[in-house]
């Protein structure tokens, strides 16, 4: 069974709202690092970056964050830009779904190895099934789901969608 949660238009609205929230939290920054976790998080980060580029003069730098999502300890966390490029900057770590919190907590841990102005997190869907004490500072929607249900996010040209499957 498939249960549609967000339509393309609703997702576009949430992306715009999150981008404005990020801008408001960084209004005096000359550069904002948008760090997207490879996969849905990176796709979501690119969409946020595109909106931010239209509403602020700040430089919006996209950083790809990669890790083994099922076992982040095996490979660690890698970023597409060196640490010195985000040191003492404002960073927003972005993923599509906050489920157990494993991916976000390891991503947060990686960025905390250097001094930052601030570190925030953004997700499109917050599932409320966390194993770790990590929260989304900016979120599109919060869902209370059963552990048997799965949230799927698809980013496709003119057909983005979020749906729930069992």
C-alpha cells in the first residue's frame, strides 16, 4: 500500500520555506555551507541552494557529505570540500529523511571536529523514531509512523513526491 504524503507542489513550498528559515538564521553571514548527505539529502540540498541563491547575496557553497549509511564507522565521513573551507563558517547539514538519526549524528560529529560559527540540520521529513539525540532545526514535515512503515522521497523533474509504504 502506498500513501502519498507530499505532492510536488507541497515539496516546492517546503523547500522555499526552509531556505528562508536558513537565510533568516544566517542573515549576517557572507557564506553559508549547505552540506548535503549523498543520496536524497544531496538532492534536497541542491534544491535549497537554488532557492538561497535567489534570496541572498551570501555565497552558498554546496558540500557533498558521503558515508556508509548502514555502518558509518566503517568508512567514516568524507566531504567534497576540505575542512579549512568550512572552518569558522555557518554549516547546514541536510538530509531527506530523519529516521533513526544515525546518518545525521555521524554527519554532525564530523563537522564538530573543527570550529564552526554554527551548525544546523535540515530535513524534508522528520519521522520521530530516533536512536540518537539529534534534532532537525529546519524540517518540512514531521510524521509519526510505525516502525514497519517506510518513508520514500523521490526527487524527479516536475514530479517530486514523498510517500509512505508498508
